[in-house]
C-alpha cells in the first residue's frame, strides 16, 4: 500500500506570509500543477530535491525552513 | 483533479465499458451455443482494440475541452504516479500471461488462448489505472 510521506512542511504559512500567494501562483513559479502543490502541502507527496529547492527559492528561505523530517525516535 | 488523473479515469472506464460491450456481443452471437465455437476475431479486433482506442481519444478530447482552463502539462508527480501504475500493471501482466502460456502448452483451443491473453491485457491495464487513481487520491 502507498505510504504517505513523513516529510512535513510550512508551505501554507509561507504562502500566507508572502502576500497570501495562491497555490496556483506557486505552482506556476515552480512549473508543476496546482494539485501537486496541494498534495505537497497536505503531505500526500514528497517532492524531488530539486523541486524542494525551487519552492524554498520562491520564498527566499533555506530549505529547512520549508521542509522538515522527523528525527529518529520521534 | 489533474489532466493526467482525468485521462486515467477515461482509460479505466473505457476498458470496463468495452469489455462489457464485447462480452455482450459475443454472447449474443453465441445465442446459447458453445461459446468456444463462435467466430470471435472480428469482435475482438473491434471491441478489444479499435473501439477502445477511438473512444479513449475522444474521451480525452472531451475531458480536455470541458476542463480547458486546467493545466494539461504532466509534472513530476504525474510522471511518478504513472511509473508506479505501469510498474504494477507490468508485473501483473507478466504473471497473468502464464495462463495463456499454459493453455498453449496444453494445446487448448485458440478461442481460450486468445481470451486469456485479452483478459490479461485488460486486467493489467485496469488494475494499473486503479492503482494510479488510488495513489492520486491517497498520496504518494
């Protein structure tokens, strides 16, 4: 069975902080569909490393401010 | 729903619909007689190959026209889901192909060998499509 990603993210808050950027706007900026942005936000899809860096670049923050991964034991 | 997900739905619906149409046409032609004696090649070519291709193309065109504002590009998530579905379908097809292989080795009638192959292709395509839809819905 498909196992959802354990990667968490702050994309929704970052979009809000960036002038309430829409999912569609972010999707256009990183060349994916709006549904992919939504899936990433909801933790249903773990993006490629390149896409993760592109998203961080859009918000002008380091990668770890956008995505987090639980430490062993958490 | 992305363009790719909609196209997957179209493929799955067409696969089921054309199979039902084929089975109905074959049974009607048999008319209660031994089904393995019924000429099936023309029906299989029409319902198993011709109509599914045409209807799928038309269906995708219709879906594209209805949701023309949505992006029709295939992004990395679409490609990953497509690979996953095709991987499952490929494994399933390889396993199911043992049935017609066994039938051929047992010198079975062409009717049964052809239908075992047809059902193997149909089932693998359908399950592959269902896997993609589930992954689109539940996450990847």
